[in-house]
C-alpha cells in the first residue's frame, strides 16, 4: 500500500512539473524604420508552437513548458530572424524582434510562412492588402491609391471613374463600414472615383472583409474595410514629395524622440497633405486634342492627415490623430456638389508586463457635411457628426487560439434638409446612441480544425431595439496546401441613405437614421422594429501550388429588412419610408502568382443582386453579372529599377430605369382650380418606366498601363519617374445619358500622364 501511495505521489509530482509553464509575448518590427509588422509567423520549432502577429505586430505564445528556446520569425520580404528566450515558471517573458529587409531569395521559407499564416486564419472573405501591393497597380497619374486597388478585389464592383462608388458583395455603400485607425469615415472616396481620402504612404495595412466578418464589428450589414496607418519612422526623418497632372502631395514621418534600442520610449509623427487640381489640368488636356474648351473633369479635393504616436519600452502605445478631407465637383449650370469631413481621436494598445493579454481601444469624434445644388432642382444638405468609444481585451490561448471580448458606445446626430414633391422644405434631425458588446472564442483542434464562434449584442437606444447576433467562422485544413472555410452570421444597422435609384448619376448621399414610427413591410404587415438586418453565408476553398495561390468563394446574403425612402410617394399623407427585402449571391474566383520579379493577379466575380419593395422585384443599379480583373507586374533591370504593370477590367452592363415619356406639369399651387392651364407654361416632368431598372447600359472595359524608373540619389533617397496611360485604347465607357437632351457622357477617356516623386 505504501508503495502505491509513493508511486501515485511521484506521478502527481511529475505531472505538476510537466504542467509548469510560462508565456512568451512580444512585437515584431521592421528594423529599418521601427514600424510594426503584421502577418509575421513566429514559432518555436523544437516544440512545434507558433503564432502570427496582428495588425499591431503583436504575438503571444502561452502555456509553454519551462526551458530555453530559439524563437524564429519569418515574413515575406524580410530575412528570417532567430532570437533566444527562456521561459520561466508562471512568468510572462516580453521580447522584441527586428526584421531586416530581404537580401536574398529564400523561396521555401517564404512559401512555408504564407501557408502557416493561412492555416490558422479563420477570416473568410477577408483580404489584407499592403502599400507594397497597392503600388503594383498601374497608378493613374503615378501615385497609387487604395481606391484603385479595391476595384480589383474579389466581389467588389465599381460604378466607374467619375462618381465612383464601391459595392461589396451585394451591399450598397451605406451598408459598408470604412474605418481609419478604428474610426468610421462616412465618405472615404472622392468624386473622381480614382482616389480615396487615405494616403498610401501612411498606410500600414488594410483589411477588406467582404462578408461573414466577426463580432468585433457592428452597425453594418454588408462589409468592413479597416485601414491602419503607420506609427512613424522611429530612426530618422523621412518622407516623399510627388507631383503629377492630377495632384501634388507631401508625406513626412519621423521621430521627435529617436529610438535608442529595445529599452527606449519613442515619440514619432506622421503627416500628409495632398491636393488635386484636375479641374484645371483636364481642361488643358482636352484642349490639346482640339475639343471645345470645356471643363470635362471638374474635380478638386484636398486631404490632410496627422498623427503622433508614443511607444513604450514594452510595446504599448498611445496615438493621437486628426484629419480634414474636402471634395468638390462643379459642372457649371448643371450641379455643384461639395463635402467636408474633419475629426480626430486617440487609440491605445496596452500589453501589461505580467499579463499575457492585450488591451486595445479608442475614442473618436468626426463631422461630415455635404451639399448639392442643381440647376433644375432645389438644393439638398446632409450632415452627420458624433463620437465612438470602444475597448477590447484579447487573451491568447495555446496553438493560435484566443478569447476576445469588448464593448462599444456610439452617439451621433444626423441632419437632412430637402424639398418634397410639392416644393416644401423639410428637415429631419435625429440624435441616436448605440451600445454594443461582443465575445468570441477561437479554438484550434490540432492542426486540422479551427472554430471561431462569437456573439454580439447591439442595442439601438433611440428606437429602442436590441439585436442578438451570433456569428461563426470555421476552417478545416485538408493539408498545408488545401483548406476549406466557411462563415455565417446575423448583422444589423441603424443608419440609412437618401440615395435614389432613379438618379442616373448621384454624387449626393444623405445620412439618416431609421425612423421611430411604424413602417409597412413588403407583405403589408407592420414591422416589429425598424432595424435593418442581413444574414450571411460564405464558403470557400483555398489551394497553394508552389508560387500559385487559388481561392474559390461562393457567397449568399439575405437582406431581410432594408429601409428606403418611398419612391411611390405621391400625396403628403403617403409614408416617407418603405421597407424592402433583397438577396445577393455570387461566386468569386481568385488566382495569384508571385515569384521573384513577377506578379500576377486574376479575379473573376459572378453576382446577382435584387430588391423587393412590395410591388415588384427589381435589380439594383449595381447588379453586375460578370466582372473580370487582370493585374500583372514585372520588375526589370540589374538593379531592379524598372517596373512595368498592366491592369485590364471588364464589367457587364449595369441596369437603369428607362424613360417612358415627358409631360408638362402645371402649377396649381397659388390660384388652385381657377388656374388657366390653357395659357400657363408648365414645367417638363419625366415619367419613368413602370419597371425599375428594366434596361441595361453597355458593358465596361478598360486597359491601364504604367512604367516606373527609380534612380538612387543617396543612401536613403531616390527619385522615381513614372508614365501611365489610363483607358489605353480609348474605350467610350458610358457615364450617363442626359434624359432631357439625350446627350451621352462618357467615363474617363484615354488619359496619359507623367509623374515625378522624391523619397528621402
């Protein structure tokens, strides 16, 4: 008996000693400038443990056996790096890893690192893009922009070069949330459609989530685009100055307090300013080709952004930033639109020294105003402003697992002024608050199955309505090179748009909140609440074959409740809003090839989008069946100082509502029935076809080409000259047809340009 007891005690002691564990956490940085690196594979090969860095460059490996280890870090474009670390019992060890830019090709290591990252990434329908990838696009005017790169993403539909809006997998722009450093940007794209408000050189990464996104994000029913900016060069002052026929810009970054090694606190800055003078240069350009003097592209915009970042010795940081974005498009005698957006905020990332968790959050304020004056219509104005505060805690689990939870509090005011059908000026002013909370668990079952369930509770106080939104993402690794994935969830939002689907061209977007009075559903019943909801189901398969990456993603979205302005309103007693339903489904096929100096990207998307308003089912204005994007880039020269790139886009025809007839409208407002309609001159009014969007425009296709030459001017400086041709074969893609004059206006014609930039 004594022997059994002794043996049992020895076994318990051995189990206890085996259970002794600690944690290694840390950050991975670019050695040249101190910027955090997302997507780095960090591993301990001897015990087959690993993790990937997040958007802040942070990684965490918990519950490691006590002992000494060699930690390796691998990232595309950087030399693999190894450091030594010792895990102590019940202690958290913090490390920093600095990666140097790649000096030689290590194909096997790069491919392995990319596959490792994909195996444990559950984000279905998400693509992370970097400035390096954006610069592979044939940049119109010589300066790359995320607006141009987003157009080649799977499931993304662009309405064109002018007045361009992005529609992501069946969702309208109001159903997409675009964020800058965690803050919502209400209008991220300029009217010209080729440029966004984001400065490419200030971007660290951008995550495009086209559906099935996680519980961290609320108050949108279609897609999320999250842009994260740099913290600023920690080692030296640097920047870029660029000029081309479309715009001029200056970008600066550097340290107020320089980095003095791993044990120092740094204070850095990022600042950018760009201004477009396309209105003037396009007039001169058209004059060269002998066309009558006319402002064909009357677009101007100005974007300013600044950020200050404090980074502590353990990697925790606090950032303060502000912005001001302006846009104007003025067609003389036709329409004059302008908008202004400004705001700022602060966000933080904290990693307590004794804790394996990561705490992040922020507080933001923004203000957006837009106005439109038209020759034949009364002006419209809209404004939205408010604040957003959030905090989240991430606890890391073994084998790439994590537990994440957080809360968000949002308050904003909307103001919309317009004229109704009888010419009376109406206003709608609302203030609303929203509270959201979420919890998710990411659990890995070996190296094969990864499951990520989550739940979000969204409360809309102004209605009041609570929405419980379960979501789930799953990935199954058949092998390291072949993976299956799926995601589903429920989504809601309160904000709605004033856009009319009968406008051929509509630069104006008014922001409203869901009304707090009863609205009739398409089936004639009264809606139990006025929250808009959608349901997502997305699947997919990923395959890697050497340097090729393939992805096929079928997707389906059901928009169970969409609140729209009543297009059938004829009498003042008719409701201002109606509820619609709709569905969207499609298939996206992606192929990417990257090897040495060659890069190729091909995306084919099939889509179908409709709406039902209780009277008819109709296709949306962005219902495009087929969309094809081909992108190729090649780096040439002994010093890799030449770059050639091309992009081809084909899109099948968009639908539009046809004109049935014109009638003369008499004004009976002043004299009533005694009006002499036989002698009065009425105003012309358009009668639209009964079938909404029953016609189709012509197909769209365009070829863009560019070449770049880089000249080294110093140790840390270089001059880059670029030449580009947009719409190289001068395709006459339709912009719109004036319903009254029947005159056709086209999108951007052939547009050659030269650009010059100096990076230092």
